[in-house]
C-alpha cells in the first residue's frame, strides 16, 4: 500500500511539473492533417522549382521601337500543355508585326490557356535574336492552385 501511495505522489508531482498539457493531448483532426500535408507538398514542389528558375534565360529587353515578325513560335518549359495546344493559342500572333504590347498579349494568352486548364504559370519572352523567323516563349509551370473543397 505504501509503494502505491508513493507512486501516486510521484505521478502527482510529475503532473504538476509538466503542467496541464502533459496528460491531455488532443488528437489533430483529419482536416488539419490534410492541410498540413498539402502545405508540405507545396513547399517541396516550390523548392524543386527554385533551382530550375535560376537556370532560366533572362527576359528580353524591349522598348517602344521593338518590332518582331514571327512565322513560328517555340515553347520552352511546357509539359502540362502540349506544344500543339500552345501553337493554337499563338496562331493570331504569327506572320504580323508585333510590338511590345502585342508580345505581352501573347504571353498573357499562353498564361490564360494554362488558367483555363486549372494551372498557375508564368510566360515571358527570353533574350534572343528578334530578327529570326522563330520566336521563343519561355513557360514556367507551377503547381495547380488549391481549390476549396479539395
């Protein structure tokens, strides 16, 4: 009897030392675990993308006098949408003089095609010889946006 009383006293002392959180831990709910898991996944995706972005070509410097006439478009970095899908988006920009605002509309149209498919991305015109018949568009794909209810 004496040893059980001393064990109880030791447990009571330990509980006082550790505080109220020692004995009453709550289990995280499934939703919280899922959100935490998604957050960790997104962070790992972004960490993989960061070194990739560092190796991308710099953006083309353009001004009000920049004019490009591209017969074809080359897309770099696209995996989620096919080159054929992006070529269809770029058709209205082929074989005509394109100024800086037109090139911005081109990259916006490419971005919009990705948004329609549920993806967030960035497109830009990398540094290149603008007198060539082929214009390169750099695509930086990202992870899909989180949607409510998923």
